[in-house]
């Protein structure tokens, strides 16, 4: 099987590339990534020399380039991870989110229509369902929960989901959609909560907690997300949406305190800062459908996953220090400029 994996130089896409290369040596992976600030060739350094891996620097919203790529590669499956993914950035610059997350998705769908495909998989998010109240722990998002977005990021992801469903209904493009809760693990860009807190704690810098730190997120170890997507593209039913989550709800403050404790750093590093506008209170996924239909279950509990993640950031200091110092931006040119 030949897969186009978009956004593979980012956090989850990069983990997915390794997941596929390690489990299916007979598969071919073509990674398409525009290498925005969030894309990093260092993430792919363990893949780049493998014979069944190819990297193409391209923007998914660039129709001509994407069509040419499909014509040349003739992929069986497309898994679309490419996105602007940070809620805070969507609040300061919404337009870029519309271009990549909506127009980019529509270009990929048109390419699938034009050149034919066995499966187009859209990697979506639980944020399309909006949030749940803190005082109703009995409530969870199911696949039939209404779309009710809060941020420009979640609105752009929901728009993309609607387009994907429309292309299935109108043009019979064989699609699936997954909506996952917050991921954590290796290669997570240090602007998101968990890697930022680990990096700041290691540098004895203040840990900025929005509001009172009581917002709840449902954390999933990234490899469990990859195993779910893998099952969906191979065994999931066309036209279906699958929620992915592992019932690992924690308040932000619990997460931050766990990180400080694991690193032996004092809680006095915590700084409460002005809240995010429109800040969603609680996300919580009901993963019954993917469990019952495809037999998926997460294997990593939060307490183990956070330890593994912290250890990865300790062992791979250069990876995140390059990002934080901006050095990685010259990496691609240095590595591939003369090829
Ligand atoms: P990320 O920001 O780490 O990576 C995004 C990647 O997409 C980067 O490599 C970037 O260079 C690339 N990209 C951005 N714009 C592009 C464009 N126009 N053309 C080609 N490539 C482009 O994001 P992530 O956290 O790995 O998220 C991946 C996907 O998973 C996103 O679609 C996101 O909405 C979804 N998701 C993320 C989470 C999470 O917790 N991180 C949870 C649920 C769903
Ligand atoms: P984030 O990692 O940005 O993911 P998302 O907003 O998509 O859930 O943030 C996770 C939670 O952590 C969210 O409630 C916002 C909060 N947060 C902070 O309190 N401080 C921070 O510096 C960041 C980046 C996030």
C-alpha cells in the first residue's frame, strides 16, 4: 500500500510515519509537509534514509503541486494530518487556519476525486464538539454530539470535516474521519501545554497556567492515536466518523504539578496568567464505537505516558532546544538545499 501522509514533519504525523514504517515494511510512505514553523525535518531524521520513505516539501493548499504529486505517486491512501493546530495562534491569526485547514483539505479531496483513491482519512479533533461543563462528569462526546465550535482553530477543523462528508455524499469519495482528544508524547512542539511545561521546568522558567488551571483535557499517548488511525484506514467503514480517546481526564493544574513532581522542581514555578479568550472548559471522549467496531483500546495510561514523555524530552534536549532557539529553520536548507 502507498500512503500519502500530510503533515508528517509535525507531532502526530511524524509519530504516524514511524508507526507505519516500523509495522508495515512493505508499505510506501510519501510524506508531504510545507515545513511551517511546526514542521521539523529533525523529527524525520530516522525515516529519511529508509527505502520505502520519501519526503516532499509542499503546501496542501497548492492545487497544481498537489495534483502533480497525485499523478506521479498514485497513492492508495491519504492521511491528512497537515494543519495549523495551535488554538492560541488561531486567536491571533485566524485566516491562515482557514487556508490550510479548509482550503488545503478541499484541494486534497479534489485530488482524490480526480486521480482515484482507496481511502481518504481526515485527522480531526474532539474540539469540533465544543466543550462540556465541569459539573457534569457524566457527559462525554459521542460521534453524534452536535458540532459546536469555540475557536477559529476548531471552527476550521469542523468546516473541513463537513467538506469531507460532503465529498463522500456528493462524489462518493471513500472517506473516514477520526476525532481525537489531546495527544502527548515525543516530538510534540514546545508551544503546547505538556512540552512547554517540561521545557520551562527544565530551564527553571515560570510555567504559565491560563486562568485557574481547572480546565480539563482528555490526554491520549500519541502512539495510541496512531494505532487507532491505522485500524480505521485498514478496517474502518467508509463514510464513518470515529472518536478516539482513552478516558484520561486531568485538569491542567494536575498535569503541570505531575510534571514538576516528576522533574523534582518546585510548585513555586507555576504562574497563573490571563485566561485564553473563549477557553473550552472540558473535553471528554466516549470511544465506545471504535472499541466495539474495530476492537481498538489505548495501551498507555497517563501516569506511564507522562513519564515516558518526560524521559524523551530529557533524552532529546537538542530536538526541542533547536526549535526554541530557531536553529531548526536552517536545518532543511543545510540538509537538502544541494540535493
Ligand atoms: P503540528 O502543528 O505539530 O503539525 C502540523 C504539521 O502540518 C507541521 O509539520 C506543518 O509543517 C504541517 N503543515 C501546516 N500547514 C501545512 C500546509 N499548508 N501544507 C502542508 N503541511 C502543512 O500538529 P499536530 O499536533 O501533529 O496535529 C496533527 C493533526 O492532528 C492536525 O490536523 C490536528 O488538528 C489534529 N489533532 C491534534 C491533536 C493534538 O493534541 N495535537 C488532537 C486531535 C487532533
Ligand atoms: P494546548 O496544549 O494548547 O491544547 P488545546 O488548547 O488544543 O487543548 O492547551 C491545553 C490546555 O492547557 C488548554 O486548556 C490551555 C492550557 N494552557 C495553559 O494553561 N498554558 C499554556 O501555556 C498553554 C500552551 C496551554
